[in-house]
């Protein structure tokens, strides 16, 4: 598998606050990678940094070997990364269909044809087809999460960054979400998924990185990490 997203020794800052310390991480084509860690460990910051939303003062960030560090977020999105933020951010006054419309982007790479359209997202999330003309602010948390993912897919990402996608959702909805993400995985979409607990995406994931205080403390296949239960307890909290 060739490398899709690579962060190499990245130092990132919010103002003067040094938040990521020499973070190195890779997601290969088609791979699902978990980013684990307690509240405040730096998971959201890694995703926002990859998207060009956080100041970086050291290291490098590449997509398919090409430097994306310093590019504007919309350029990075166009090149194939889609961020699904933790707070979902649907446009509450717009309909489901209008939200999806806003996610549409022409891929800038001619080798990556734009496969996602209304038909394709409705096939993946049939409930959204029924809700097309509903105002998005009236949807349940689970429906809003599906809508945010669907809207991001409309931009034809090759890599999805999902920030705590299961947070606050009922267990039955989390199961549906896991199934949908498994389908995306089969379609070859790579994912970096952040979580505070491992139960949700474990079955989907190839590898995991475990963070604490803005640094990567452990990395490896999930089973390898299982061999270090004390690390789970310390860094992830279970
Ligand atoms: P959570 O589960 O709460 O989202 P996280 O692992 O995603 O946690 P981050 O949100 O990346 O963690 O936060 C990493 C560190 O950066 C924390 O110490 C946090 O207080 C700090 N931080 C986050 N956002 C900002 C900001 N806008 N300005 C200053 N510091 C911030």
C-alpha cells in the first residue's frame, strides 16, 4: 500500500501554545487508521493540521508524496482530504439536499473521477433520501452525522478524517454508522478516525496511533497494542 497522507515531525501551534510535538503519522491508500487518546490529547488538532487549519512551524505534511503544508484548506480538500468535524456543523436552516449540494467539489486530479453524487450518497444513506427536503437543523444527532459524512463525500475525498464520529450517538445508530464506514472502506476510501474509546471502530481499523499531550506514544496493529494493556489504561483510559 502506498502512502497517502504523511505527517513528518510536525510541530503545530495555537498562537503561542505548542500543541503538537514532532508528530509523525501515515495513512496509506485504502487504509483505516485510528487515532486514540484522552480528551485534549491532540486528536482534533492533528486533523485540523492536516487540513491546513492550524499553524505549523516544523516538519512536513504530504499527500501522495506531494507537499501540502502551507496550502489553503480548500485546496487540500480539492486534492482529496475531507474533514468530518466533531461538532458536525450542518447548515441548520438549509435542507438536507442543499447541504449536500454545498459539499460538491470538482476533483482537481484528473485521475480521480468524481464518483459521488446524490444517487450515490442516497444509496449509502437511504434515510437521507427520505429527508431530502427537511431543514437540517431538525434532524436527530445521528441523521446529522450521516449528513455531514455524506456532504463530505460529495467532495470526492480519497481520505476521510472523522473526528469522534460516534460521540453522543445511541448505540443502535453507532452500529449503522460502523456499517456505512465499512462500506466506504470496501470502496477504497482511506480513513483516519479519532476516538476516546476503542469499541466503535476497532473492527474497521488496520492500525492505531495512541496520543498523549500532543505526542504519539504508541503505534501499531490493534492486536499488537492489545499486548500492552497498561498503555491502554494510561493513555486511553480503559
Ligand atoms: P477532544 O477529545 O477534547 O477533542 P483532542 O484529543 O481532540 O481532544 P485537541 O482538541 O486537539 O484534543 O486539543 C489538544 C490541546 O490543544 C488541548 O490541550 C487543548 O486545550 C488545546 N487547544 C485546542 N484548541 C485550541 C485553541 N483553539 N486554542 C488554544 N488551545 C487549543
